C-alpha cells in the first residue's frame, strides 16, 4: 500500500519497523565494525537511530496535554 491509503500513525510505524530492520542488519560485530559497511562508525545505523528518535519525539508531542493558554495563531472566538 502507498501513503494515500495509510494513516499517519501507520506511516510512522512502518518507518520505525524499517529503521529497526536496518539496525539489525548494521549491528556492529565483535570487532566493533559494521559487517554490512565494514566501518567502525556506520552512517546508515546512525540515520536509522535518528529516524527512531524523531518518530518517538512526534509520538510524545502528540500525546502531551494541550496547553492551557490559547494559541496565538488560532482565530479568537467571540464570547
């Protein structure tokens, strides 16, 4: 399926699953080098960690309580 048929939560979950699979493939070996890249600091694994961190920040932000003061960007309603 493609994006028009998926909710934002489903897209977020697929990004996280893909990043976790990448981290499994790029896990450092006993010598400290990534077997897929053969480098000690794997930029692919770093990017996958950044995706997971960003997705978790979005989830934390969306489940936070709403601010008590009115948003300045929203139009004011007559009382």
